[in-house]
C-alpha cells in the first residue's frame, strides 16, 4: 500500500484506482479503463460485454479528502468520477 499511496501523492491526484490487466474474456466482470501516455484515465467502461481495454479495476481507491468533500454533485451525469482519475502503479 505504501507504493500506491506514494504514487497518489506524487501525482497530486484527486482519485487513484488500483488496476491490473486481466484476460479479455474476463473484462465483463470489471470496470475497465483506457489510459493516456501520462497514465490518466481517458475512457471507462463498467462491466462491458466487449471492453475496449483489459485494464481492470481491483476495487482499491485512494481519494483526496478535498475532492470527496467539495462539490459532490459536480460529476453527476459524466459517469464514474468524470475525467480526474489517475490509475495506480
């Protein structure tokens, strides 16, 4: 968990998600993400029948306290937590 928290702090991320590659046939069981070159999530699918990525959420999240308490309705309608996500190492 130390590396995960260090990654979150170094990136000054609002949210960090622990992710792992899974077999393509298993992606339907997970939320999956596509990353940009900076490892920021640019696309998210929740338990899609045919996922665009095999990078799956492990269900481990770190949130910046300020992010959780400020403007809780801001991301409604954009799915998941909008575009302010950084996947963990």
